[in-house]
């Protein structure tokens, strides 16, 4: 199983980016999916989460600016980021709880994608 993020880049303050995270491999089902971020020199923190049924939660710092969504048929999760601020600069990681055929549930991480917001 592999999670691959894409969509990061450099954007000016107030700009927008959309991140994607696609799971591939021997997947039976995907339960909760989450976006985390890790600013330079800081810990990795939860940004947003979404259940398989579409229930979402957000960190206070991104509420009203970021939108998490998923396409279960494509095993893909998205993070639409609007009104970006310099403090949103970080490496963004996706995490998913995945059921592999015959192997049970495990958590998987993507490799991360860099988001840089210039002032």
C-alpha cells in the first residue's frame, strides 16, 4: 500500500492550493483519512480529518479556510486551501487507516508535500 500526495508548491499570501492524496495497492477498504502538517522545526499537527461517511473536523487555525473531502471510488482525499497565510507553510502529510486483504487494519503515511506561502 502506498499513499502519494501531490499539489504542493509556492503561493502568495491569500492564494489557494489543492492537495491530493491517493492510496494504491492491495486495498480492501479505507476508513478515516487525515491531513497533518509539520512546519520547519516544529511538531507534526493534525489539520483536518474525514470519515468514510464524510464527517469532517478541522483544526481551529484552518476552519473556514480549508476544506477536506474524499472520493471513495478513487481512494483519494483532497485538501482545498484558501486564503493561505505564511503560517500555513509546512510539509503536509496524509494519513489513512487502510484494510488490506487478509492483513487487517493499519495506518499509512504519505511522503509529504511542501507548501510554502510567501508574504
